[in-house]
C-alpha cells in the first residue's frame, strides 16, 4: 500500500461532503431498553433498514459508533448506480438464477428513491459506463439485455459519448437513465431525520461492543451506554465495522479528490452533468460538482509514494480524459470498499434473528438502500430475499483477495499508462 502514514491521513481527512455540510448534528437519542429492530451502523444500509421497519409499524433503534456519515456513506463519490458493478445480465443469471430479475428491480427502485429523497440534492441525469474494449455488437447486445430486464440502458457511439461526456477516449458507452448523483452525507442526514420523525432512535457515538443471544429470543447488545435487547438484529457496518461487527472479507482503499476548473475547462468536462465510471479494473470515474469543480479518484496501490503521487495521477487522468488542465486541488480523502469473490454482496443469516452483509464492490448507494430495506423486512416480516444468504461466512480470504484485486488494478494501470504514452 502507499506509505502508511499518508494513507491513514487520507482515511482520517474530512470528505468533500463533510467540509461542505452546514447541518448541525442532531442530539443523540438515549438508548432504550429494547427495540423490535436494532441496527448496528448508521450508514445508508442501516438507515434504510430502520426506515423500512418504522414505516411498517415496528420500533427501530440505530447504533452508530461515531458521527452520522463518518463511514462509507459520508465518504463515497455519491454515484447512484442502478445495476451491479462488474456484472452483465448474463453473469447475473448465472449467479442468481430466478433472483436476478427481482434483484435488478429492487436496485432500480432504490436508485429512484434515493435520487428523489428530500434533502439529498439528487440529480437524475443518468450514469454512464464507457466501454473501451468491447466490440460494437457486444455493447449493443448488452444494452438490449439490460432493457429486457427493465433497466433503462441506451447504447451510445463515440460521437454521442463525446457530446455528452466531453471525452473522445472511449469507443462506446452504456447510458443508464435511472442513475445519477447526489450528496451522500446530505442523504444520510435526511434519512436520519426521517427516522426520528417516525419515532426511531438514532444513537450516535454508541458502538456495539458485543452481542449475545437473549434468554427469550433475539439478542442482547452491549454498548458504552448500557444494554439493549433486540428482537431482531442487523449488523450493517460493512467494512467500517469493528470487533464482532466487522465481517471477514477483502477491503480496498479508494482515494478521491476534488479539483477546481477554469470556466473553459468546466465547459469541456462532463458538459451535460452526467457522471461516469469506466469498466476497466483500474477504474477511472468523474462527476461534476457545483461551482466549476470536478471529482475523480483512484484505487490506492502498493508502491505509491504518497499524496503527491496520487495528486499527479489524478491530474493526469483529467488531462488524458478531457484534454484540459485541472486547477487547484481543493480536497483529498480516502474511503474503504468491501470486495467479494463474485462481485456480489455476501449475506449471512446465522439464525432467524440476526443478519450481516458485506461487499458493496464499489456500487454502494442503491445497493445499500435495497439491502437495508430487504434485510429489515426479511427479519421482521419474513419478506422474500432479493439475494441468497448463507448460515456461515465464507472462509476468510481477505488478504489473498485484496492482493489479487490490487494485482489486477496495477496491471491495468501499467497497460493504460503505456497506451496513453503512445498517443
């Protein structure tokens, strides 16, 4: 990994959303004695779960170990992606069988819900997936395949892509009209306010230290404020969980930066405001922000020399993609991404009263909302699952999986660097 001190500083640095937020933190609720649903983790999964429980007449208490939005939900890019990362309709059919259709429908519905959520500053401009390696017939067929599953996907050729994104670096793209972008911290804060308005408890700075089966069913959850009895327990901290609440699995670090743009550069970069992430292992992604600003990022890899090297690489990406220089670096920070072997979330339900999940695979907002709602109602009302769950975690292979993922990203980064040097 890049120099440890530099990476730790980026993981601790405030995100752009945290710097821009003017909202005053609401007072933390007190810990009740019991609750129908206790959710560990105050991110989008946890908030979605608590909201769904409250909307269906159940009591819900959310435990957040720090401030609201201090984990992945306040540190990501804010992309709302209505399809799974790294999957095509065909690969989803292979992995999920008959669950593929309802899973995609749930993701698309969650994308619509989040982009329209009051206070989230959602922009439903779509989300684009540029393709640099697929043949034209393959890309066109994939767009038709997504459409057959109810996903609004359009095939764009290089000319259409350049008009909408301002880049000529890609041959084709798929435009997912149900996608878009938002402020993820504002979303989390707005969802928490909605939970409070429905009578839910949002207890911040209150980590779950341990949990054990209760004598009459459910779980006893120990916190610094005391113990709460949960009729049903959802552990939703994902790769930001600690101790017994941290699932096994691979974690990679994504570094993000926000750059100022001159008026001329702003006119060339994403002129229609459509965010995009390309389909390479070393993913390049961009979104516009208000005030002539551009967000981008990259995966942290072993051998990177620190934040100066990261800034240089990000500036190169902006120049190679849009043919323009970037202005001042306004903020740089880092966040964690949970990975799984098949690029689909892993759900763990060891008994009828407990559920975990792990592995957003870099497509977290719509996915987290969909899983939070489904897992809550699965625990409380036996709702049909949108993904299969196991009663046991897979054997821990986090280090090996992270090493393999870093190897693939590094290989792709070298290949693209050589290719760009020739042009």
